[in-house]
C-alpha cells in the first residue's frame, strides 16, 4: 500500500512537471509566463514537489506536497475566478472591518462605563468589553449577558439590539456585497476573455441599440413607401 502511494505521488509530480513545462514552452517567453501570478504559484509548487523528502528539507517538501492540492484552483477556471474575486475584495473588506472596529470600540467603551459594576469579568475594561461584544455578535449565549444588565438597566436591551443590527446585519451584508460585486466583475472579465478567444460570427452576436434603431427606421421607411403606393 505504501509503495502504491509513493508511485502515485511520483506520477502526480511528473504529470505536474510535464504540464508546467508545456505551458512554459507554449507561452511567449519567460517574462510573459511569469507575469501571471498563477504560473508563479504553480512553478513553486512543482519545484517544491521535486525536492527529495529527506534531510533538513523534509518539512518544506512535505508542506509543499500538501499545498499541491491547491493546484486544482489554478487548473479550474471557476475556482480561479473565485479566488481572484476573494483576493481583490480584501481591500474593500478591510475598510469594512476597520469601520466595524470603530463600532466595536465605541460600544465597548460605553459598555465598560455602564456595566463594569454589574460584571467586571465581562465589562472590566474596553478590551474585555470588546471581546464580550464579539461574543454577542456571534449570538453565543448573548441573551444571558443582556438579561444580566437588564436587571439593573431595564432599557439596556437597546444597547444590544442596536449593536447586533449594525454588526450582524449591516456590516455582514456589506462584506457579502463587496465580495459579490467583485465576483460579478470577475465573471464579466472571464466571459469577455472567453469571447475574445473564440471568433463569434456576426450573425450570432446580439444586436446593439444602434442596430435596433436602424432596423426600426428601415421598417418605417418601408411602411411609408407602401402607403405611397397604396395611395
């Protein structure tokens, strides 16, 4: 069994090595080939797989062999599009996360001032209060935290519900919206790239607004000629 796994690992490594060599030879040169981040990633994985799994490099070799499964991402266009969308959405998500941190800090400061005398373990200072709020935002036994403070401040439920509304609904949807927006752009770009690779006949291309307007004008002219002949 172990020998079969070794042979399978060797076969996969050889297959990936041949595939990367063919892609390199089919490209327009090293500069063009390595201008694609996925090609760099695949090359690193393949070179790492060729390192003998022994000696001081055994840990590195094993790690690269584990990451070899990520080559599926570069081989399947749909997965590659998803990863590209996620990476491009990180800056937008970073700004949303920064705004979330501001909200956490404001609510944490308010909570530490109001509720520290109720439960010092949960609201002792701003940092601990922010951790408590993170627990509230994940809905982990958040009602017990709320009811404890409501025993002293009956209207404190407004504090929790407003915080949950902002973090669990507004900001979460903003995160999803940022990713979906980038995914839409990536899908359109991939579709345009596929259309550029395939020569679509003019008859198969959808009519533009100008074509439709021109066709309507021609129909109106034909109607006018028919009416003149009928008259």
